[in-house]
């Protein structure tokens, strides 16, 4: 059976969703409650924090890039849990103009489809009774989305809390908790969002503090009682075609962005994942069928990657006869060079001619659709993929043959086509700036 669920959302980014989400996961886990976490949207950092807090793998649910069959299948991972908690992205109703597979990418889409009432986190700093007008607007915006109640964040004083609660009572909205101002449990951030979970040396302490903070200031029993779900039983798992039978997967602080549902799908299909660390100067396992370099932060480790000769030589040998694929940061690492934010150029693997620079930042952000000109591991030529792109690299050169025709969510063609290069020994190297989420039907 699928347990009842809630969507933790907010009017905007920076309102305190992640603090509440992690605090709830850790507090409920300490109480012996088994919680299945999900992340609405294409964010690839938050799920690792969810997993650390809950002890269960967290999965992305994205209404733009995933069809309903895949979404329901992923929610099936909650079987055996007591409660589902989904964390929204941006504001509750924020999405793109042109809908995709099952919606426009808004967290409200997932809440409506799954029947999860919304717990709205409100930053009440600088306002009092007026906050109720915001909550009332969110309650009535979409008739198919139910507001379970609100959690007030950054409350200045008991008097401030009383004033805000008075406004909420006047419009009939339940206050499920009130979090006083506190900065010591906020997560450090960098240009793509939170610092990765694997880089947080004091993460257990942060989670313990968040759990105690939320448990002391949120009515967890009332919150659990508000949970609901329209999905009653787990549908069959959607088959994901792995890129190979044995996958050499780069995994370290420079290459950490892989969507959890893909890894789960690869393993479920019988593929063996062989992790290696380029930062530790390790080469991909020569027995693998394919080498996959996911996204991450190669720009923060460019000097170390440039000095990793065993990694580069092993990758070059592998690419002569097999397939190597890189996404975003992995794509940059496959290129000829990367210029860091100080303007220093670092040698990369040189398997592609791509040159990128962070000396002059340029944000690339949004959903992507790709019609493949050439095959990538797990997907044949002419396959149609859906994914997401988020980076600040400036492209100095992208001279190799284009891998795909790529458009954004508004069907506008983008210049970041990806690249493909073939070698005499039969090997192929491909790369994209977008992170693949699913194959379009």
C-alpha cells in the first residue's frame, strides 16, 4: 500500500522549505516513523540530504519531464513506509509556460496528481496579519490543490507569532508550527544551490539540530494527521534501459549529479555499477562496457583533474574502443580545457574539443528537449530525451559534430547541442550540457 503524503512547499525559494523538510525527516525517523522522501522538480542536490535524514533513497518527481506512468511508478518506492514527504522547488505554482509530459513542472502538479495536501512554509519576517492574505491566495489558486496548513518561519517574537496567527484564524487557515529566527542550522550554499551532502562533514550534527528545532516548534502529530494520498497501490516499475551491463561511473565531489531514479533503474535492469574517482586519479574499470561521467563541480577541482594523469590516460584508452558519455560537468571534463573563475586554463581529458570558462559567468538554466542525431549509451539515434540544464559555464568552443537538436521548454532551439566524436578503434565519446531525466514517448 502507498502511505499518505504531504507536499512541503512555499511561495518562493529561500522561504525555509529545506530546513523544515530535513528537520521533519530527521525528527520522524528518531520517533521510529518510516518516511519516504521525494523532491519535486529537477534538483539533484536535495535528494542526497533527504536520504541522509530519512535513511531511505529520495527520488525526483517532475511533471514536465516525466509522464504519469513514470511518476506513479516512482511513488511506488514508498511502499512499506508510514508517510510520504515531498519537498517542492521554487514557489508552489512556479513552472514553465508550455506544459510537458504531465504538467508544467510546478510542485502543485505533483501535489494534485498524488493527492498530497500542501504544507506551506511562510517567511513572515517584515509582516504580520498581512501574511494571511498570501496564504489565502495559495489556498484558492488551484481547486485541485489542498492546503493542509502553514508553518511560519523566521518568527521574531511571541507577540509577532500571535499577530500572524490572528490573521490566519480570520481566514480559516491552520497554523501547524512557528519557527523562530535561527541561522546556525542553515545549510551553506554555492552557485548551484546547497553544498553537496557528501561535502558536509558535520551533517549528522546539522540534522540532529534541525530535528530538535522542528520537533520543538511544529505540531508533528497534526501535520501527520493532515496527510493523504489518491494513489493506493504501487504500479509496476517502469523499465529503464541502462547504458551498459557494466557501467564505470565517476563518483566523487567533482562528479556527483546523477538522478537517483536512473541509478535505481539501471540496477533494477541488472546493470552493475563500477564507481571510480577521477579526483583520486583512478581510471575507469577496463572491464566496463561504458563509462559515464555525471555532472558536478569540475570547475572547483580543475587543477586536480588536470594533474590526474592515470585518470586521463585510462579514460583515453577506454574511449578508443568503447563509449564514454559526459553530462554537464562530465561533458566539460571530456573537453580540451576549462578556464576557472580566476582565469587560469586547465587541461581536461581532450577527448572532445570543448572549451569552457567560468572567468565570465553566464547562467544556463531550464528544461531541455533533445532529438538525438547519434546514439548515447542506453538511447539510440533519433530518440527524444527530456532533461534539465543548470550551469554557469561560458562556451568558448564546441567544435565537434553536434550530438542533438536541443530546444528549451518553449520549443526555442538552443546553441548547446552537445558533441559526438568517433575513434578509429570503434569507440565513441558523447557529451551534453543537460542532465537526462527521461526518454519522451
